[in-house]
């Protein structure tokens, strides 16, 4: 029988949520796991995330949904973002069916929920229907209580100090 | 003039400190940074950390000091561990002189301090004498106040839920 895969959540307002998930991917790849990394609300065309390139070179499959977020694109229709997120949900379900991956990372999915692009039931459905052996990793601020209840491992990353607070801007190689 | 590198600390008792540092390394490598990853109190012979192998394949230099910790090796002489940690400190100073790296990660160095193998002045000296452009990343539980004061970015990873609490053991590909 395959080992039971757990559900992780990395939430909170401190730096380290996405990087913790990426680090997990690296560790898993080091043991021969097959990993998919799926990001939401991130726009590589705008920021050029360094991690995506490296993940691909080590054999992690990288996918993105709802890349643009109204926070950056004021004219964006929230219904469009919801549609994109739902497309992401259907894509994840298709991956569940293939059962090709040992670990799937849903980066910033907690934001889709927090900002109302997905309903709690929709996210919880993705958590509850995962294949038994799959390690599922969710990140993003503001994880809701029901979702936390549904997870096996939850780390809340608290911001004690952040250079943004003293006026340092987003830095290439560090924030993206 | 080179960009000022910051000092990060990832501390707290939740899962995600080492993985956050590894994720940072991946992101940095994606932008062409040269990264050194130096671990303390970890014994790859015992655990076979998946991340070390992958870091090496993407060009990160990996080093280890004071690999054995008295927590696992009861007969170990703490003076020996201190000597090993000091060797690590001298090694880091030699890397500062070469100025070959854009990012140096000191994984679990907060443990060396917490468990008395290094003095606060010794760790703070390593923080204060870093080359201006270097991004320095420290991890480990129980970061002391003086060290936190010395850092630019501090994230405390709080354990909300951890599978160890419900009896799940360390799992290959996830914990190491």
C-alpha cells in the first residue's frame, strides 16, 4: 500500500511561504518524487520568478492559472479571475486522475479563497478528493479555519521584521 | 555600487525553516546568483537529505559542520561540537574573503547558539562582518533577541499543526 500523503498549508504574513513549498519540492525531487508546481495570481511576465526556471530544469512540471490579480490590474474583471481559478481546479482534478505526481504544490491558492475567487467548498473539495498517496501543499496568506482543519500540517509564518517596512523594494533573486 | 545584501532569519518551531532557505537558494540561482549552503548539526549519512543532492546539481556549493548533535549521539563531547562549529565560523570568514558568493545560507546555526556550542558574540560577528553585497540567511529554532535585532528580515514559523503530534514519523522526501 502506498504511503499516505499529507496536506500541508504554509500561511501567515511573513516571508517564506512560497520558498518553503519550493524547498519541499527540491527535497522531494532529491528522493525521486515527481512534483507539479501550480501557481495562482503570479505573473511571470511581470516579475520573472527565478524559481520557475530552476524547477523546470530539475524536472518539476510548472503550471500557472489566474496569473493576473486585480491588485495589480485594476481593470480586471473578478469574474474572469474566478473562471481562471475554476479552470485551475479542473486541471488539478485531471492530474488526480492521471496519478502521475507524488507531490502537487498549489502556490497562493489561499489567496484565491481569501479574495473570493474560489469558494471554501471548492478548495476543500480539492483537498478531500486528493489521491491517497499524494502530498498536497498549499500556500498563501489568510488560510481559513475550515481549510486549516482539513490539513495535516499547518505552519503560520509570522512577520517579525520585513525590509519592506523600512522602505526596501522587491528585490530580484530574493522576492521573485 | 553593489546592491546591499540583507540578513534573513527563519526561526520558530514550525515546519518550513530549512525549506524556506532552500527555496530562496533556488530563486537566487534562477537569477544567476552564486549560492553556498552550509548546514550545521545535520548528518546526511544518517538521514540522506534529498535537498543536498539537488542543490549540488544546480550549482549550489554544499558544506556541513558539526554534523552530529548530542541529541542523537548521547556520548558526544559538547567541546568537540563547539570546536566543529568554530571551524565552521572560520570557514565562513574565509568565504567572506573570497567574496565568491552572492548568498550564503547557514542552516540550523540558531541551534548552535541555542544549545551553547557558539556564543552570541561569535554568531553576531559573522552577521556584522559579512560583505556588503552578500545575502546571508540563517535558520533554526530559538533565535535569540540580539541576533534578531541584527537581522533585516525575520520570519517566525509557528507550528499550528504538525503530523508528529499525531504520531506520524519523519518521512523521507518530506522531512529530509
